[in-house]
C-alpha cells in the first residue's frame, strides 16, 4: 500500500503518482486509500493533542484492514513517516494495532531496500545534491536513501547542512523568518546556488523543497520522481 501523505497529496500530487509507477514497475501491487490520511503532526506540533488523537483514530480505522493483514504502509514525506514511527506509539502506548502500524510503516526508499532489494533499478548516471530532511535523519535514518541512490549510479553529494530552516510552519511565521533564513544560508542555499544548472536537487521533505525553491528559484525532485523519470 502506498500511503499518500497529506503534504505530498496537497502540494505535489505527482510525487504519489511517480511512487506508484515505480513500485508497480518493480512488481508490487499498490493500493491508495480513498481519501488523504493525515499524520496529525500539524496538530500536535501546536499542542493540540486531543484533536491529533481524534484524527489518528480516523486514520487507524481507514487502515485497519491493511494493518491486520500485515501490508506495508509506504510513505513519501519524512515528517509524516516519522510521526507514524515515533509520535504515534507515544500517543497510544497500549494500543496493539498502533504498535503494529508503527512497525509496518516504511519510507519509500526503506521499502525498496528491505522488500525489493533485488528489484532492478534504472541507471541514471548524473550529478545530484541531496538534502536529507531532519526527521529522515533523526528517526528514519538515511542509510536506505544512500543505498538506493548508489544503486541508481548517481554521483550524489549529501549536503552537511542540517535543518533547512523551514521546519514545518516555523519558517512561515513572520517573527521566525529571519532565523529560518539564517539557518538556510549557513550551508544549504549557498551550495545550491553554486551548483551547475544540470545538477539534480534531491529533497524529499515538503519543508526542504519549499525552502530551496522559494529561496533559489531552483526546482527540487523527490527520489520517487527521479526514478520514475528514468524508467
């Protein structure tokens, strides 16, 4: 099952389409829920825990059959996947179905490495810069991302920039904008501005994509989009 995260589904529907095409080309059957399912992060980031729990319960009901069947839940947005893996078990520590869902949720590249390790991937052979999302780095861990990029024969530089500065809604708030941009200008934005025009800019997280595209005018690519374009 492909879980179309709310951020991706709302801002970049082509990412979910690309991921579906890639997984189907690798021999997997993809089912997308009938309606977008939110991880609740925008709510509990602002302390609205009761509202977040109500939203989570709706999500759990929508996914219950697939959870019980052991279906892998594949996410495309690192912040959302980390919510399933980290925050969700914390909100419902005694719910067995929640714990099961947490273990069945994988980021797109994790799924390819763990479940489709021997599946053929295209050889892309170009230069790329990769910005790893904070939640990807801290909760999901980027090893699978590196493994998949290596399988694609991509000459990829992983930017040592840490947080892009956007951090969800943080960079959109007027009183925090200057701090957000200082974080981005530390390493990320100068390196991207210096990159050759044909360099692919890889960014899986919504926040990172928005910060890069708004501050530099350069287009970013999700890894699912990159693989889909090469197929």
